[in-house]
């Protein structure tokens, strides 16, 4: 079975005082046989939200009620699952013992590290659900060159420590597209943005968990395993330990 994966991100990749506390990458996984149905569901959602045919749904531009509606519809949609990675940037902004900054504190390495963690988990899901091949489409990332993504794909295949199931991404080069051309990237944008708003405090220190709660039926879970091992991977993992800022995700 062929699976199509649509990937987008939320938050920024900086570590300055003005940067977001988190960087999120989300992948929406769709079985090829359901791809057309999911595209129809996206079009129906757009119509319900008052958008014209062909108009892009940008989650961050929706009103609160519209964001809830979008999350609800995605949570009830025909997509297979949603896989997410959260980079908590607090520890990355602190120098290492030698005085240098962590390599992944830089924008491109941060993005690529998040992708590695995401693709590992996507491959686990695909292998568990009789997937034979995948096509992965990434939303264009500002100031990130496409050739770096393709080079990274080759590097991952040659890295023994990577826990990507063998053969999952063979035969189909990674693709980069835009949400106006690849409509289901809009669902990936919604997934990433909903999770981001559930963990990133606004200017008043508040978060909005309801968006993530509505997406919950589609978050990748495996048996009794922790959600933070599969559908919502947090790095560093210490941010999910009791008393840490994201500890509630362990029992989400």
C-alpha cells in the first residue's frame, strides 16, 4: 500500500529572546486509496469556513471558532494518522560545557533533526500498517534550500543509528511544494499550528489545548505506549519528565 505524507512546521527556528519557545514539525499520513476523499474533506471544510474554491486555508489566520472547527474536522477525517515532533529550544540556547553552542541550535540543523525524528516515526507507522512505499511532500521552508533536503535523505540512508524502517522511503525522492498547489499541505499546516498553540504560551501566558484535543483521534499511538514515544515526540525528552513544561503530554 502506498502512503502519502504531507509535512509542515510551526514556530521559528531561532533561539533568541524574541524567538518562539518551541519548533514543531507535523506529518499528516494518508493512505493513497483515501487521498481523494481527504482532499474532498479539505474542500468541504474550506467551504464551511467561507473560503472560495482554490483559496488556501492558513490555520493561523482563522478565528478561534474556525480553528476549533478545522481541528474537529481533521480529527474526524479519513487521514490515517498524524505524527509530530516538538523541539523545546530552552536547553539549546545554553552553551555546552566546552563553551560552544549545540549544533542543532542553528536553524537548518534544527529543522533536519526534527525531520529525522519525524521520518523515523512515520516509517514505524507505515511498516505497522502494511505500507510498501511512501511519497513525502514538504511545505517549502523559508530560507531553507531544497537541495539540503535531498542531500539529507541520502545521508539518513547511510547513517546506521537512524531508526527509519528499511525501504520506507526508497524509490520516491522527497518533494517540496506549496499549499496553494498541494492542498493537503494545508492539513499539515493545521496539525502543526494546532499543536504549537497547545504548547506555546501567548502574550498572556496562555495556551489553547482544545485544538490538540480535537485532533487527538488521529495522533499516532501504538498500543499502550506513551504518546510522546510515537505521535508527539519531544526533544529533549527531559521536557516531558514530571514537573517539566510538557509533562502533560505523556498522558495525553
